[in-house]
C-alpha cells in the first residue's frame, strides 16, 4: 500500500505494520476486520440516545482499537471526544465533537474498503 495515500486517509500504515512486528499481511487482515467491528454503531446509538456513559464506553473502546491500528486521525478525534465524556461527562461538548469523529470514521472505513484487499 502507498504510505502517502494512507496518510491522506489518516492511517499511518508504516506505524501500523510496525505494531504487527513488521507483518503487513496481518496488519491488513486486522484493518479488514475493522470494517465489521460494531463499536462505532454502538457509539452512534449512544450519542443519538444522549447516553453519555454508553458513549464514553464505546468511544473509549474505539479509541483503543484505532490506536492499535494506527488510524491516527480518527484516534486523535476520539482522544478529545472521550476526554469530553470522562468523569461526569460534558455531553454538549461531545455532541459538538461527534460530527468530526463520524467524518474521520467514514474516511478511514471508505479507504480501507477500497484499498485493503
């Protein structure tokens, strides 16, 4: 895969491969599996229900997953989003941040779907 194309989609391919001990095949397998992960759907449902606790839990899980896969742009958005919901939670702030999270998620998923065989 082309590192520049990946970076334009917010994915640090070289870092991701390094996390998988240099095995690009395994890294790409886990990227493909990300497409069927339901954590984002849970996050979106929690936001629609205005359930800050469930949104925090789903966001935190997704943050860990995207960090491990080096989906850097989405991870960065999730760090700020999860921090907004930590503790008592600031749902209005999280609601203002969610469109950015959703946009980065769509960018990553679209790129993975079209570039990772």
